[in-house]
C-alpha cells in the first residue's frame, strides 16, 4: 500500500499523460513569438492606437499652415440699381468682378508657439503609440503563459483527483476487511469530491485563458508550446534597484511622453500670452471687374467718367494691435497656467509610480528566484511527508485525515512551484517594461526554452523530482 501511495504523483502524471495523448489530436503547437506576431497583425487595440496616432500627428501640418502663405480667389456677379434725384433717373446694370488674395504672415507669435506645441504633441503621441506596442509584448506573454499556468494547474489538479480516488478505493477495501471504520471512507469521499470540483474549475480556467488569447489575437489555438523546467532562474542583471530606476527615468516610454506633454503645455501657454501681441501680414491682392463692381463709376476717381473694365493690384502690410477682446485672452492665459500645472503634477505622479513599480518589480524578481527554489524543495519535502504520514497511518499513530492533508499539501506545493515559475517569467518582462527596455527579442529569448512536444499532464512536474522520488522508494524497504 505504501508503494502505491508514494508513487501517486508519478503514476498520476504518467497515466493522465497517456490519456491526454490518446484523446488530443496531433496538431502543431503554437510558440510564443507566433502568438505575438498574430497579436501585432490582428489586435484591435493596437490598430485603434495606430489610427489615433495617425489623427494626432496631423496637428503639425495644421499648425504649420498658419505660418505659410494663404491664397484665395473669388468672383462676384451682382445687379446694380442706381437712383438719381436730380434729374430723376433710374439705371440698372450688371456688375461682375474677380479677385485673388495672397496673404503671408510676417509676425504671428501665437501661431509660432502653436506650431511648437503641435510638434511636442506629435512626439508625445508617437511615444504613446510605442508604449502601446511595447505593452502588447507584455500582453502577449501574459496571455500565453496564463494558458500554460492554467494547463499545469489543471494537470496537477487531475493528478490530485486521481490520488484521492485511489485513497478512496483503499479506504473502501480496508473498510470491507474490517481494518478501518466508516469515518475513513467518508473522509476520503469528501476529499475526492472536493478534488473533483477543483478539477472542473481548473478546466474552466484553461478555457478562459484560451479565450483571452483568442481575444488578443483574433485567432484560434489548440495547444501551445510549454516551458521546460531547465529555464534558468536568475536574479535580474544588474541586480541593483537604483540602476533599474535610473534606466526607467531615461527610457520609460510613458514617462518620456509625459515630458513632451509638459513641453506642449508650456508652448500652449506662450501661445495664449501671444494673444496680446500685435500681428503683421503681407498682403497682395488682384481684382478685375467692371466699374460698377469695383466702384470706379465715380467721375472724380480719374478726373473723368469711366465705364469700362478695371484691373486693380494692391500690395500692403497689415498691422493689427489687439486692444480689448472682452477679457478672452487673459482668461485663456489663466486656463493655460492651470493646465500646465496639471500636466506637471501628472508627470510627477507618473514618475513616482514608475519608480515604485520598478523597485517593486526588482524585488519581485529576486523573490521569485528564491520562491522557485523553495517551492521546488517543498515538493520533495511534501512527498516525504506523505510517505511518513502513510507509515504512521499503517501503524495507527496517524489517521486518515492526516494522510489526506499530506496529499493535499503535496499537490498544493506542485501548483505553487509552477505559479512561482510563471511569476518569475512575467515579473522579468514587467521589470523590463517599467525600465523601457522590453522588446520582441525578449520573447525570442524565452522561445529557446519552449518545448514543442510539451504535454501538461506529464511535464507539469520537473522530471528529476519524479526520478528522485522513484529512487527514494527503491532505496526504502517495502512496507
């Protein structure tokens, strides 16, 4: 009985793995880089962000247009009625004219600062798009590894269910031969029922994780390549929180975008202040029409009456000095002061958040390194605890509740180990994103540790631990 129970973990893995292999179709497993490429090509949020940037970058040519020449043309056709008192007479004539006007701003301080602000807004939008693209790298990894995490948790839950089922069968056998009472059977049945309910929930979590991946990429996936247990678990390099914070201050994309937001607000304030400044334009105008349209029917215009067509060319400098606009300009200046203060405080808040996140993630990665090693050792310790508890149960010093609790802790330690592995991977990527260094090459580096034929039901546990358990059993005499 001890041999059968001690091998529960390894036997469950193998038996469930064979069942999975028999049921699952032979399909090519998708790797991490392929999922990311599908996300780049099909993600709706990224497409929306690119469209938003395409709209935002148009502020530059729109603002530049206020500094460039403006050419306009027009035509007018009118009917002119003239009434004369002495002698009484009425004259109706058709009037027509054509005109073209060229205006070149010479001094427009408000438009110049508007143009400078527009360039900062464009840089801000470009960095925000880059931040969205970088975030998609992390989203792809999170969705991918969440599927693997849920599959490994399902595999361990299935193994736990199988172990409790064997314990239930053994309790029934012992009860039938009078070696235990009905309480042992009921306790075993309760543990098995709980494990079965947990397995059903774990299956739903796998389906949910695949659904999230489909939402991200708009593609269906049957299976994914899994992470081998030989993935190096190393501290961040450099293992210095200050170095990571300094890098984040220089390269975090959202923080860089906030710098341009402040610059844009400063230029907008200058633009509003320039509303008090005079403006100077050079204007060239050409007009052609009959004398009724252009006003040359007055005989005093050229010393004689003129009734033919007229051409008129004008070159002018137009100076405009704002004197009073009902307080509009002053109000806009006060508004811009407040908006600048708001933008500066938002940047400071973001800077503090970036520093906090970077430091926290640096600690998290170091903690994950220790967690993986500790969780790995806890599996071995819990396997030994299961064996010792079973021996005590056989000799009457332990009861069935102790055995069931020991088994439950064993499979909990397995799940904790796998969760620690995936936390380590994702926290590493989050740390790089906070520092602004995350790139697709990080996903390619992880892909080297993916196993194309990964089978969750067999590979959720490190193979060397299963071998160590088997060797430990062979070295122990059969009870």
